[in-house]
C-alpha cells in the first residue's frame, strides 16, 4: 500500500480548537461533535487537556467512556500530575509534549539531559499504569528546534515506550519548495530514528500561520507520515491548523483515499461553527456556502450544461449540490434555471427582461436573490406589466 492509503487522521477540534480565543464547547456539544467525528470516521479524537480545567477533564472522561469507534485521546504536559489526570479519564491515547529547542531549555533553566529524563519518566508512568495506551511524544516547535536535540529526545522517548513521535510546526514556519520543507523533515527524521534503532509512527501537526498548513500536511503524507492532525475549520491557536474537511476532500478526490463518510461534514461544520462562534467563511473550500455556487453569467451558463465545466470537486462527495446564485452578475440562463427550480413557468421575453433587471439591481445593492425573493420579484414585475393595461382600459 502507498503512503496515502496508510495515513490516519487525528482530529483535535476539542483540544487545539478550544485554544482559539473565546472557544469553549459545553459538554453536550463536545459529545455531539465527537459523535459526528466518529460517524465521519476519523481515527483519533484528541478530546482535550484534562489538567486545564475540571470541566475539560470531565468531558475527556465522558468521551473516553462513550463507546466511540475512534480512539479518544488526551493532551498532557510532561508532568506526572498531567498524565495521571489523563489516565484517570480512561483514554486510549495520550499526547505528551516538551520543547527541546536550546532557547526554551535555557528559559526553563534546564538541560537536554533533564528534559529527556522528564519525558521518559512520564512516558514510563503511562505505560506502567496502562500498557495498551498509545503514547505520542511531541518535541513542541519541532521544526525550529535543534535537529540533534529532537532526534536524541525522540529516541529516548521511544525507548521509554512512546509509540508515536509528532513533528510539530507550532508556528507554521515551513514552506514547501524551500530548504524548510516538511517532506524533507519527515524523511530526515524517519532516517535518523531508524539509524538510532527505532521506527515509531510519525505524526505531523501543521499550523497555518503562512496559510501553508494543508500544503505541508500533503508534503508529510507524500513522505510517508502516519498521522495528520486536523481540526474543524482549522480552529486552533493563532491562525489555526489544517482544515479537516479540505484535507479529507483532497484525499478522497485526488488520492482515492476515502475510508471516511464525508457527507457528515456539512452538519459537523454547522455544529462547530455555531458553538465556537466562528462563522464558516462563505468561500471556505468544501464547506463554505459558496464552495459549489456559480455566479458569473458565463460560468453559470456553462455550469448549467455541466457543473464540472467550472468546478473540479464534485459536491456530492460531501453530500452537497451545485447551485446557482442570482445577483448583478446573472444572465438569462441562470434566471431561467432559478425560475424553473422555484416552479415559475415564464416564457414572455419582456417579463423575463424586467425580472432580470430587478434581480441585477438587487444584486447591485450587494445582495443575492434567494428563491423567496425571486417569487416577490416575479409577482412585482407581472403586476407592473398588467397594471398599466388595466388602467388604460378603465379610463376609456
Ligand atoms: C500546544 C502546542 C501544540 C502541541 C502539539 C502536540 C503545538 O498548544 O500545546 O502536543 O502534539 O502546536 O506544538 O499544539
Ligand atoms: Cu498546535
């Protein structure tokens, strides 16, 4: 099997996503989000960092015991009390992190040696209490840290029992096609770990500060990364991380990797957006209102003959349909389509012209015309056509 066929998805909407300012999902919403992520088929749900608040700890415990098909995970600092709390939640996956960049070690007035001891201690603690729990170690800010420090600590972590090493691009620093690229990083790290006698799974966690999180994630997949972190809407610290829906759509449409039920995505995005207080941008790929909506006259005319003339992703992939928008850009073919869709049978050229003129003037006010408003426009234009004739009649 190729690298894409093997890749697994970790959704961290409930952990990284809650690090988006102002986002805090109530327990019943976390439950609903996790149920939809499970129906979608994501492999791992990172449910939260239990040490942050009792509310988060309770939610992680609740989801760990919810009988989901996905593995439920918790996030923890490399502290015994954090991993104990995570274990108490009954999760099947714990992600511990500790930064080994030289400046950060200095900031914490520690050495690489003590950092390694600290990381190994928590990993052993988890494996002693719960051998079946999958452990991920992340050298936070991996890609800006000394490579030698990352390799030494990762090897020590695996020797202590870690199953997964995550490459965190915590500041969205990597750029495909430059010397700082994720493809080379994954290969280089895999190679160095193998030379050190270990072959753990590799995860990647790509932040979106340069808008390149998805590009870097695809680079990681091409290099054979095993796990990709995503979140709904890419929610997370700063500019967030990889958008779950876009990555899954690309994997399905372009790599034939489709073990997921993408038709769950619109409902999942509506739910998370409503409770995060973060609207889905209208032009968001795959899940945005305009993602499959044709507008300009030339486009709509061709798209009405075949939507794929002007779109390369099939909306059915996510259970959506292409649609045509009416505004100042619209032409007669879009109007005829919208009228037929709304059940209006109109053939008179003069009436069609006046309806189109009203649609365009409404569009010039910066609005689109929805089906209900189109109905009012039809009645208005019809009435304007017939009223003068009646008046003439009455006056004679
Ligand atoms: C954080 C930073 C983190 C950690 C990722 C991980 C990052 O908020 O703790 O533990 O795998 O981007 O480095 O999200
Ligand atoms: Cu992060």
